[in-house]
C-alpha cells in the first residue's frame, strides 16, 4: 500500500477520498525524510496501516477501526527534507490507534495542510446542490494572495505593463486546483480584473479568465450536520 505520495496534490486527493469513504478522524505531523521509514514501521506494527481493503472490511465486521497513513515530501528549506503526514482513522470501531493517539474529527476540527484547509462544502440549490470534500486556501493565505494580486493589477493597469501581474497569476495557477481553491482563485481574479479595468483605461484583461481555470476534480459525500455553504 502506498503511504508516500509523489506530490502534495496527490496526497491531498488521497486524503479527500479517504475522509469521504469513512475515515474522518485524524492526527497529523511532520517528520524528517530520513525518519519516515521508522514512522511507517511504527504505524504498521501498532495500527496495521497496510491492510488490504478486504482486511479492512473484516475489521469493520468485527467492530474494529482501521487506519491509513498518507504523506508527501515538502519543498526543501533550512530544516532539510521534510515529509508532512496524516494518519486517518475510521469513526466506527475500537482499536489501539484510538487509545494511543489524540484524534481530531475533520467534520468539526478542520484538517490543515500548510496553506490549505480541508472543508466539506454544500452547493446552493441553484448551482446544482450536493456536497463535496475539497481543499481551500486558509483564510490568511487567501487574503494575502488576493491583496497582492489586487496591488499588482492596479500597478499593471497604471503603467500598462502586465508582466509582473501575469507572472503572479502563473504562480497561483501552479497550486493544486481543487474545487475549493479554484473557486477562491476565480474570485480573486474577478476582483483583480475589475481593478485592472479601472486603472488601464479599458485595456483587455491580460491574464486567464476567471471562468477558464482548470478542473482538478472533487469528491462527493453526504453533508454532515452544520456543513458550510460554498
């Protein structure tokens, strides 16, 4: 079973799938890359994170919980090579992981991954309804990105030079475009486009259109009580 994913985006997608399939309890942390195998070995011995789907179903029938380990390498910094990991646990059943670990519930205590937060959002009925688990930018990250994008749009419009604006939009589009992030990014771009139009003398918007952002995928699940609205 895969524990270390090739990118943060793939790890985030695996977390969404797992939560939607009944693994809402979690604990998370970071470990140096050279200590990752030791952590995996510990969780294999103590919590059986390597069980097959059939074995997990068997545990469920016996009233035992199951656990999954998901990790991904972070961009290298002055701490060296680091891996962020999340241990996910089924709500139903008993087991050592519930006795030994302090677990939070993603449905009431939001799981964060760097600048991202895992949220369960419902769509307004006029937009099709339904609900899905997705990743959004944290409030602080969204505010910082939106404010800087607006500043760049204003300066670019005044000076008729969109190069820095385009470069920053390219950086934004390199983020994993989960449906929540996509919605936030589109909102930022609409605001920036208005600022550009105001200060550029009506010149055409020089960046990607807010409604033309790439689709990354979404995971649906029944809405828990008190779900937020997108």
